[in-house]
């Protein structure tokens, strides 16, 4: 037996049927199993002679897939979920089957062209200039890291020297991956600025730090990271105020909109993003609130030339692809090999049009406002932070950590909802992250009622 047998056709059709069934069904929540339970159910699946396609398909359909939570379930409200459109999810099947290499224009010009049109729509929403551009990368972690690598290279080139230690300005609500990437990957120091009463990084707070910092501390900073929609609270930093300070100090201004950047498509909240148009780099994850499947982060630079200078890899065997005037996605991030991860997003945009995206984002915001009203009207829960976007963080009055844990487990065991505890100002609470247009106010009301 070899890897390319006549049975492949039958297997492909069986897999296609499973894909069609999944697209047609109401997303199940299912359950998470322990490694011991899965081993008992599935056994050793990788063997010398193989288990055969029928058995492998059975294992996936009846054992392994039911042990995965569906992030597109309307009552999956933990972390930051996703809700890929049917068009995007279906096209992802074709991307996987097509063996398109999308790291260079030479090998994937059609795919890169389409991805760039999707990136252009996002850049236009943010008000970035016509010459801006970038690449789709794996997720916000790689997007932020790639942007900050480009930032450091650009600032060092502009200054013509480097300090003993580089540093970047953040706040406590900046995503944990940014601090980790700076300290553990880039070996860069972090300057933590206290957030305001809603956890927002503000220009005035940075100025307070500058007023007391030493010359050495000020000179060590090469960038500031503001967040357009924090993960835990869903609030938007003072982008315009931070941009002012970055411009005065000649820092690189990066905006992490991994979750909340999608709100740029919604006129009702567009005013919250004033200042994002001044960003040197910006990210948003379409797999979060822009209805694309995993994994897909749009990374956009105001001046892509600076990113290309930082990220282009040089080698003799790469000479055919490093051609002047061609747009190679691998030149704009920490990657060389890449799949065309932006194509499912592009396809859905092309199918439905951008107006449908605006309407869908606005719908989730409307449901969030309805959820806020439900919390305000109830006597057993209390809203902790006034929402900017589609995250509601609140507490069940009188509950302990154990109460939250038992309640969350009960909801999941019942297959009703997936809502996990979090913390705010050191105490346990919970939150709704609403990015699925199929989520309803009745869904939120049912979950709140379960807390009585």
C-alpha cells in the first residue's frame, strides 16, 4: 500500500460529506475529555500498518470530533470565540485541497492578489494611507510580534544607534502575548503604564511617566502598543492621545485590534477608534469578529517598506522570489512558508459584500446592549465595566470562586453554554464575549437566569 491509492477518491468524498454535514448543522458544544478517557475510547491511532480510512474516519467522527468544543456555537461566549460564515468555512476546504503556497508572488500571485484586496478593505476602514499594506499571519501573537520586530528595526535605523536595552510601553490590559513576546522572544523591557478607571491606556498617563523617567529610560523606548478592544474588558484605549505622545517622542505606534478592530466596520462605534489612522502598524483577527475560520490575522503597516527591510530573508535559493516590485507576503512577518490563510475571508467578503459585514457586526453590538440592559435589570448580577464593544464583564453577587467554577461546568455538562470565569481587579467574575450574529438576547437571558 502507498500514500496515493485508488481509495483516496472514496475517502475524499466521505470527508466532503462530513464537511457538508458540519456546515449544515447547528454547531454542537460537545465536551472535553481527559487524555486517559480519549486513549480508552480511541486507542493508539498511529500504527505501523495504519488503521485504514474507514476506521480513521470513524475515530474522528464518533470519538475525536465530539471531544472538541465548537467555537461557533451561539452560546460559546468565553475567551474570544469565532463565527465563520458558511462561505468562508466552505472555501477553507478548497484552500486545504489546493496546495497553494502563498509566501511569494511568483508561486501564488492569484491568492496574494485576492488577500491584498481583503487587506485593503481593512486598511481603508482604519483610515490608513493608500500605500499601506501587509500580510495575513497565524494570529495576533505573531502579528504583534512581527510588527514590533519591524518597529525596532525601523527606529534603530532612524536613530543610527541603539540603547543598552530597548523598551516598549504597555498597560496591564495589553494582551498577555505582547508582554511575553517582548520579554521572552525579543529580549525587550516592558514599561507598564497604569490604566484609567476602565483599564484604558491614555496619553496623559504616559506623559506622567515621561515626566518622572530618566533620560536613559525615555531613550530606551522605541514603541508603544495601544489596544482597540481589550480581550478581558472589551474597551478601546485612548488611541488619539497615545498617538500624540508617540509622535512627539518619535516612537512607533502599534495598535492591537485583534478582537476589537472589527468594530471599525460598525458606524455606531467608529468614533471610539479616533487615532487609529495614525498607527504605524495595526492588526485585526478576522477569525474573531470578522467571521473567518482559524487561523487568520491581518497585519497592516503604514509603510510596508520598513517592514520589508526588517523581515525579508536573503539566500541564494530565494533570489527568484525576491524580485523588486513584487509583493511577497513572507517579506512582512516572521514567516517564510505560509498557507493562503486570508483566502477564506476574502471569499466571504467577495460573496456577501462589505455591507453584510457591517450589518453583522452591528447586530452583535445590539445584542450586547440588550445583554447590558438585562444585567442592569437583574438583582443577582452586577455590571463591572461599562462596555465599549461586545464584551460584558459582570459578577454574580455573593458568589465565590467555587460557585463560578461549578456553574460554568454545569452549563457545559448540559450542553447549553460555555461561559468561563475570569478576574477583574483581583476578584473572580465572568463575562460574555459576543461575536456571533446568531447569539440572541434570549440566549443571554437564559444564562443569566441559570445564575440565580
